[in-house]
C-alpha cells in the first residue's frame, strides 16, 4: 500500500480519515497546514499527498502549485465545497484527482489506487510493489523511500524475478540469467543470493517453490 501525507487542519477529521486509511493498509502521516506539508514532503517524500483545499495560510491549491514547481508527486485534493470552480482550479494547479468530502474511506482508497496506477503506467521503468520500488532505468531499489544497497548480483537477481511477477523460475534459469552459467551449476549460488535479497527487501516478496525454484510475489 501507499505512504500517504494527509494535510487537513481539522484534527478530528484528520485522525478519523488517517485511521480509516491505515486500516485499509496505507501508512498515513498527517500535518495541519500547507507550510508543514511542503516541509514534510521535502524531508520524507510520500508516495501521494491528500490535500484539503481549505487550509490556514497556504491553501491546498497553492500547496499543489508549489509541489508541481519541482515534483511529480501524485496529489488528490479534498474539498467540502463541491464547487466546479474549485475543481477546475485544483486540476489546473496540477492535482491528479479530487474528492468531495465527506468521502467513504473505501471510495477514497479506490481513487488513491487509480492515481497510483496511472503514475506507474506512465513510468514503465519504475514499478511499485507495496512499499518496494524497483527503478530499472536508474538500477535502484527503494523500500519506504530508503535506497537499499544491493550488490550487482543481488540487483540482477531481483530484476530477473520482478520481470514477470508471479512466475516461478527454476534455479537453473536464474543461474543462466543472473550468473550467465548455462551448464549445470551450483544452485547454492542462487539460494544464498535469494536469502541475502530477502534480508534486505523482506522475505515476503520472494516465495520458494519447493523442488523447483523461486517466484516474486507482490504483497
């Protein structure tokens, strides 16, 4: 699920919506104003920002404009007004979507997922699997925004497994693709590397297929 920054000045509304989204699997951080939101984004970049339009000081639309000046962070605006002018202004400021409050949490969850799918499909070299992000173009792997320091072999193994998530690959296939060993090689190379990668990205992502090999699974 996504790491979300919820920007809402009403404490009760922020707490209730944050709790509901957390129960749906998201990791939610909350701030009460636009300046705090911009500071939080610069320090701990979330995967998506939920911005209330009516904020003290910088309103949500201005915050969105400032984000767009330097960042492609997905933004959904929350408005209690339901005014077409607010919607148009927000979208022109660069918002990816808008939701009229009050909103049922599962509806908002669906909108969040839709926005994140569009972002991912627009960047085919960058794929998110829960809190794990694989950037094939930059040859980087991040979890919760932290750059994981994989060795070249570990990185090649993970790239091969994520090329077709859900498909089981034999140890021999992995030896051929990752180590370029086409003859009968030592499968312990694969097993040991898998264990190292699991330790770095979390064991839940790589499933053992008994007597066969491994497959990558998105949680």
